[in-house]
């Protein structure tokens, strides 16, 4: 059984309700039909049922049209209460819910009507995550939200039988030392929970163990020290170049004393430029499947999709979201 099939089986054991706000995209409706056929989770689809792609059977989903929903005014009032200190009026709150399905979805989760959200196939990451950060907010345990891509590669030589986490590749642009350390710790926890194996964390850089000197290298070195001090049982090392992190022969030459080099399955990038470019290179050149960006640190799971996502990737992210909601 491959990784995503195991995730689907876990989702079925404790079925959660996941919202799909992008009913206007046929990929979403096709994915929804397969999710319901496999009985992975319960679905709420936001939009007018009469306007969706009728090629697919989504009769088992719950449809909510904000314009005709009995509780829309109640949700608008709760949104107003949440945002009135920012100057929002009730009328503005209601208008926002009627015009932006992502805000509507977030209010359904906020009020306990659903467990998670997957969006992004026809909206930007900021349009997907901004409402979630404003309404659902971060888990008090972290007070910080980051993201990762779960990469399923075709070469089981790398990572954990071909599975790796790339972080942060979608949300935190230029993390400082403390933020980079948090991203590492959160990504390790996400890997442990989703992959159910030991995380081995590489703090990536263009330098390996002092081969280059700069403030950018120092940031990675200091973040590594911080993670090690806070999580002494976590296998983490840096700074490491990518080849030293995942290729044993290179690791033996560049970092022979490291307990991570050559074995890493969680890759922490120094900034979003490197992370975003890195995951797309692996996805396109190595024909890997990229699930995400998956958020970590939210009070409830809200996950983004690349606008280039195919149906199987949408299904995978929905299954991952359902398993996150179990936690």
C-alpha cells in the first residue's frame, strides 16, 4: 500500500467533514465524486448545486449556497464580532460571506459545522490562507503557522521510501532564526504524524559544515542549534547542502560525523524562494506527486492547493486534511 492509500484508510477510520469552497472548478467536482465513492470523508461543497459540472455524481455531498443558507446571518454576525475591532460592520461581514466562499467556509469551521477546508485550485495561496489566519487562527500551542509539501517520489532511495517533507515552501517567506527553528520542529511533528515514521531533519543551505561563510549560513547554523537545544531527542543537523542531506556517498565525504546527512526525510529550506523552486523542480523533473501546501500550526486544518493540481492531488490533500482533523 502506498503512502496516500494508507492516508485514505486512516481517514476512513474516523470520518471528518471537509469543505470544498471551489465548486466552480470541474477538477474539484470530479475529485469530490471519487472521494465520496471511496467514502474517505464527508464533504460540504459550497455553491449552487444547479451550476456545478453535472458529469460527476456528488449526490452524497452536502451543498450549501450562502445566498440560501438558513444560518448565513448568524455566521455574518459572528464574523462581525470577530472583526469589528478591525472596523468591519455587519453588512460588510455578510457581503464578504456571500462573495468569498473561503470566508464562508472558515466561518463554518469556526462554528463547528465542519472540521477542515481544502481550496486553492482557482485561487492564490494568499486568498486561501488569509481568511483562515484571520478567522480560524493559529493553535495556541504554536502561535505560528507554516506550511510544507509532502512529496511522494518514484525513487525509494531517498527520504522515507520515497516520501519527504519540504518546508516551508508556501507560506513563510523569509523566516528568522526562531521561525526557522519552529518550522523544523513543526515539520518533524507533521512527518511523524502523517508518515508514521521517525523524522530525520536536514537544515538546508548552500554550505555544508562551514564550507561557506555568510550571514545566511549563520542563520541556518543558529536555527539548528536552537532546534537541538529545545528538542534534544530529534534527529536534526545543519547546515547541509541538499546532496549531503539525502545522498549517502556525498554525506560520507562532506559530513561524515552527522547522524542526519545522507538520510534526511524532512528538508527545511532557508526561505520560500528555495523551498518553492525546490518542490517544483522535484515535481516536474522527477515526476513526483506534490501534496500541498499543507499548513501546520492552525487551530483547524486549512490546506492549499496548487492551481496546477490534478484530480488525484486534490483527493490526496483532502485525505491528508481529514487525517489532520482527527488529531
